[in-house]
């Protein structure tokens, strides 16, 4: 009898404990959403795709009210930026690319219809490194091989304009995918040329300056469709030149440097609100006269990189200006070798420098910086061949490298992608 009594006591305890658990669950009714864990992207994960899918456990109490979720994502340890709110599911897929090589933090807040909340832990992850295509988008585009051309992104297409392959060109091509190219104008209204500058401004493509083998131009042309070209001015206020660099900044077109007649290099800076009337910002900027440099807009300032001053005067300086008149030196000797005829552009909130000529050889190295002073080498030798006087343009959130001079008197019409 004693043995049976002990057994019954155990059964009573077991039943009592179970009832206590049930009572605890029922007490959740009317309380905040249950605690929950993040699942994907894992804590401290690296090499994460730029469009990850986030997943987490359910925080919904089966006996309570409906729960929705707010996803917070940012680069601060405790992200306060609401990326997506009122998510009904326990997952969310990012559709807009995150930045490359960036540490992100994410958390989820569960909330019920009564405004009660429960927050997850905070997880950190790092997005992937850049990717350069192992194979070209096309090895031989429909347009003829060339160098010293220009490329822009305009009306959701890539554009290639003019250039040199032993003769100067004034043809205009475009493509929506980098593979199939259409001839927009076989001979545009402007004279054939190379080493000109091109920008997109006021919903038009602008062609400025350049060289036809005899004349260094200071004319300015524009087109709203790539077919019909209008001459804004035959002779702008700045002297004729080849190899100027142009950009758009504060609702103006800017022209910087270049190579004039009699071997003169310039370090002047000009701007225009309409392409017709040009104002001199400075006739002699703090940087030395040069040609085949790079100019970009980064962090709401104009940046100038590298270039050739004649003879052996190649440099790897990096300059910046907030007004085009006053220039500051960000880096006297960047870690990449002195060079000219490289390209520079912006991708993922970073400056990228690609290829060029260092006085001894053509390059296919790729460098990037998030501040213009500290540079890192993405690769010492990319999958595409060495080249100079190519173009690089940002299109569909990718860097497109187009054409250029591979060897002396050897030109390319290949197209490559970096993203």
C-alpha cells in the first residue's frame, strides 16, 4: 500500500505541473508578443548577397491577437531605420541592392493590434565582395572597336559616342543590355572626334570639345535622342582642347583641364548652366595642368584623380572641391601607381579607379575608396585585358567597362560588368 501511495503522489505532481504550464500559457493572452529569435541572415555572417532574405521565428501567441513585424536595417549597431513595416510573414526579401563590403545590423520588432511589442536580438552581417564577370557581356559588340570614346547612361540605355580606331568617329550607338547594340546615328551632326567629353544634363546628351586630328575643339553639342544634334555654341569661352573631363554639379556642366594647342595643358575650371554661356571658376587651380585625368562627383563635391602633365609627369594625386574654385589635396600619392587614361566612377558609395597607363604598361587593376584618401585594391589583375582610354559607366547599379586600347594600335569593342 505504501508503494501505491508514492506512485499516486507522483502522478498528482505531474498533473499539477502540467496545469501550471497551461496556466502560464493562458496568461500570455493580452500580453505582449512572445519572445523570438532571428534565423537568417545568421549572426556575423559574411559574404552575404546584396539582396538577402531575412527570416525569424514567429512571435505570435496562438491564444492572442494577430502580430505583425517591423524590420529595421542599418549600419549602426542598433539600427533605427525602419526598412519595412507591418510585415505579415516571418520573412522578408530585400529587392534593392545593399552596399558592397559593408557591415549591416538588423533586428525585428513584433507588435500586436493593441500596440504591445517584443524585440528580437540584433544581428550583424557583412555583404559580399565585388564581382567582376569572368567572361565579357560581349567580346565583340556591334559597334567597331575604339578608344578615346565616351559612354553615358541615358534613357535607360548605355550609349557609346565617337572615338578613334585609326580614324576619328562621330557615330552614336546604344544598348539596353550591353550585348545588343543599335546604331542610332552613323554620322552625327558634330564633326568626327576623339578625346571629347560627354555628360547627361537637362535630359540631354552633351558632347564637348575633342580632337579631329587637326583641330582641338571648343564647340558644344546636345541631343535629346542621340539622332538629332544641335550646336549650342561653335566656340565656347574656354580654349579648344582634347582630353578635358566634364561632370554635372549643382545644376551646371563643368569642364576641367585638357590639352590645348602647342602642347599646353590646362588646369582651368569652367561651368555653364546652359552649355552656351561659360563662366571661369579658376584659370589656375591648385592642381597642376593635366590631361587624361578623371573627374567625378562624390560626397557632394567634385573630385579629380590622376592624369598626365606631359613628358613623364604622371601622377596619382586625388583632389576635391566644393565649388570648383578652391581645391584641396586629399592624397598626394595614392597607393595605386601614377597613371593617366584610367576611368573613375561611383558604385556603392565608393570611388572606383580602373585601368589606365602608368608610363610603362597598360593596366587592368581595380581600386576603390570610400573617402578618397584610403584606397584598397579590389584585384591586381582583373579578368578583362589591360587597357587605356576605355570608358566605365554606372548602369543598372553595375559598372560597365567598354572598349579601349589594348595594345598600341589595337582597339577593343568588348563589354564587361563589375557589380
